[in-house]
């Protein structure tokens, strides 16, 4: 089980369009948020729905695929690892964040229709 150290697997939908940056080095980085939903019944038998939001980061080829095929509302599955980082904001306050560094991506179904041309099925994907 040593390969299970710090492994994250999620299936969810994007809450907003991914933000893809083109760095001076030529690399791309994609930042986006993913919503995962959980439904269960509480002790009173009431249906409870809970949504968790996850911050995700993808680099290189994965970021390129996200830029081309993923948009707000897209359902995806990812695998990656948790990372934490700190920085000082403009007021000198220390800030912390935890993100999932994506190393595998699976597109789940077709893109939501918003007038953009896009992937209709897995057969249309170039990889």
C-alpha cells in the first residue's frame, strides 16, 4: 500500500471555468474548483445533500487538455495528491491553502452546451 500515500481521487463538476495561465517558461498551469456531492438520510429520515468544494491545480499536458475540453459544469474524475502552501498577502498576513495537484484526468460525458463547439463523445477525443 505504499503507493497509496497522499492519493486523492474525486469525481465532480466544475463550479466555474478553469483559469489557465501561460507561463514565461512555456508551461501552462490550470487552476479550478471542483464540487463533489454527497446525499444521505439523517436520523429523522430527512434527505441531506452536502456539497464540498476542492481547489485543484494541473500543469503541462493536463492543463492543456483542461483548457481545450473542460468548462464550467463539466463532470470530470481526477487523481492527484494533496499539497499545501503558504504565502504573505499584500498586507503582510500569512495565508494558507490546500490544493489537489492533478496528475490524471478523465472526462466524464460530454461538455455542457453553451454554444461552444466541443467534444460530443469519447470518440472525438484526440488521445
